[in-house]
């Protein structure tokens, strides 16, 4: 019978790299090496790097070690005896292969990176930036499993000059973002520093990298507090369409400073993309809380009021944020776009929207000029016609409130045109009787309205009503206002 027992690795041949058969033996060592040979094997082959050996043989040794370390029993020996210290870090020709060994170590047993190996690794980061970052990325995935991961992770900050180069800056930013997001201990210890480092990458002039940087900053900003952002970069970068989406994601979570984003071009672009990007609209809501930004929206280009961003209700929501700035209301009242927005809202024939429109108008300072605009644009007429068409208690109440507000300010033709409708509400003696009577009483100070109520026999109606004890007070006030001798 044939023996199935494999012969062990021939260590004698491996002692002399110039000996015939060395390459064959080193290349097959992962097959024949036994457990009790492991330590001696590593010592023998690594000692050759202290001598003048051929590059071919040296690379073969390191490739063999990579294969051998794939077996747990050999890996344990290599780590326990700290044999990584014998790797030829200082020999330029083998650095690529040494990093292959480090990759195997970090993949299979990241704890192998003790302070000694970490120090050797650090000295070569500038030469092998991309592979170094890959090793650190894999290592960081075991953050919670390693007793003291900080010597390695500190390299992400001490070697910033290398990691900030364009070839790996985007991946570097993404790694820091994941660490801050995933590991509370890292976030507490290094969150602020990670934020500062990634912010420094904004000076890179490469849109693909900047897109990664902005997305990374959004992740970090969502995880830490008190992060100050250099907003001047956004004003420049937002001109690049490829960066707008990631910038918007950041602006959703970073503390905003409207004064630093007070730029007409930026706001105009943001309004434009808000019609398709709901996140951009949310950013606009946040920014419009700043008076300086709201001022741009009102004074520089109020055309957004005539657009759906992305629909009429969202346009209204943005308007309401802007409208909260009382100092801007006089200017709003002069904008044609404002009246067009109000007319579009009225056309929805929705009671809740009618209520909002009514409140908006009642909060304006209704000067003679503003009332003239309300009249000339057809707002008052359209509002009252819609109220009459809807014919609900709620809509009618808002019609009365609008008339009351206008009547307390200045006369306009729509007041007398509404007298008949007010009279019908009064005569119906329904839920709006008292409200309508109060409005009618206020309208009587205008001669044309007084005349109209007389033509509608309102004096006679209130004289009869005066006999009712519950309505006497209301009737008396109207009769006095209209100039009846019998109030």
C-alpha cells in the first residue's frame, strides 16, 4: 500500500535561500509545515532578510507566510512569538508584500497589532496610504473586541497629512463617519476631532471626493453636538449640481447660521431644487427662520410664491415660515406674487386653507395702499365669492372676519357689495347671527354701506328684533350705528 502520510517541511533546505530546491520548498511550505515546525520555520525564513538575498526569494518567503497564516495554529505561533517584528519593513522592495502579511493579520486576528507592530506600521503609512487605510478600516470593525484599540486608531489623526491626499480622502472621511456613528466610545473621545479633520477636506477640488466628504459630515453632525461648520465652502460648492444633494443632506442636520448663508445665488438654487427634492424644502424651512434669509426670499426674488415647491401646500408652509418675521410683512404686502399666492390658495376651496388666508390678511397692517391692492388684485371679491359658494359656517365666519378687519381700516367697494350677504346671515338668525350683526354695525360707519342696509330694510328688522330681550343689546347697537332715531 501507498503511504498517505505527508513528509514534513524540509527546514534544512529553507536555511539556505541559495540552495537548489529552496523556491519549491518555500512555495509548498503551507502544505507540508507541521505545528511543531512553525516557530522554527518563521525564525529561519525571516532571518534571511538580514542577509543579501534575491528579491525573488524574499517575495516568495513573504507570500508563503501569507498562506501559512491562514491556518489558525500557525497564526497563533506567529502572534505569540511577536514574529511580526522580524518583517522587513525597512526594505523598500518588499513593502508591498509586507503589507499583504499585515492584511492577513488584521483580517484574521486584529489583536496582533500591538504597540510594537503599530509603531512599525505607522512609519510606512505615508508610503502605502491606500493599503494602510484599508488595514485601519478592517481593524476598526473590531473596535469593541480589542482591549485597547487606541494606538492604531490614533493613527487616523496623527497621519492626517497622508490620509487627506486626494487618492484616499473620500474613503478616509467615510471611515471616520462610520466610527463616530457606530461606536459611542469613539464618538465621545474623537467625535469633535473627526469632524474637524473631515471639514478640512472641503478644500479639495474634486467633486467626487467632496460628495463623500459632505455625506460623511452629515453622518457625523447627526451624531455629535456643537459642530461648527465653515459655511463659506457651501456657497461655492452649491454651484456644482453634483454636490447639491449631499450638501442638502448636511444642511438638514448641521446647526445653521443664516447670516453665513445669506447669498442670493445660493438661496435661488435651493428654491429651484426644492421643487424636486423634499430635503431641500426642509432646509429652506430651517433657513427661512433666519430673518436675513427670509429677507432674500421676499425682497430679492419672491417669484417662488407663484410656484409649487413641490406643491401649493408646501409653498404655503414656506410662506408661513417667512411670514413669521413681522418686520417683513409690510414688504410682503407690496409683492404682486403674494396676492397671486393668496388667490391660488382661495381657489382650493378648502375651509382650513380659507382660515389660514384670512389669518394672514388680518395680521397685515391694512393701510389704505394695502387695501387698494387687495381690491385691485381681486382678492377681496374672490375671497367673498368663494365663501358664499362654500356656504359653510366655518367659511362664512372667515368671510365675516375679513370684512370686519377691512372695515376697521379703510373703505373699499367690496364692503358695500357684501352688505346683502351679511344681511342674509343676520336675518337667518343662525349660528353666525351675532358675528354678522357685529360686522354690519361696523360697516355702518361708511355712508354707502349705511345706505345699502337701509335699502335692505335692516332698520325695520332690528326694530322688531329690539323687542326680544335676548337680542335687544345687539339691535340697539346696530340702530345707533346706522343713525336710527329709535335705537
